[in-house]
C-alpha cells in the first residue's frame, strides 16, 4: 500500500489478493476509511457463524493488517 497523508493506493498485488479472497474488486479505496468500509461490506456479504465464514473473515482481516503494515 502506498500512503500519502490521508490518501492510500493499493498495489496491484494487494488488489489481486483482496479480489481473490473476497470476489470483489476493491474499487474506490482511496483512504483507510474506504478500506475499512470495503472490508465491512465484504464481511457483511459473507455473513454467518460457520467455520468457513470465520476463516474467510480472518483472511480478510489478515490482508487488511498486511496492507497497514501491522503484520
């Protein structure tokens, strides 16, 4: 992720990983708030309490953390 002040830009590899994990292209992600909203929309689309859903949510959170340099 490239960052300049409040603005961000996902690298092509990050866009590819998010799209592969969620099935949704992270369009219009220009700030951290946009990224959080994208993550929330994806989690809401794939809602539930099954182990598969929990794993998918974990993958989405892990990718977000990776983008923010938290891993």
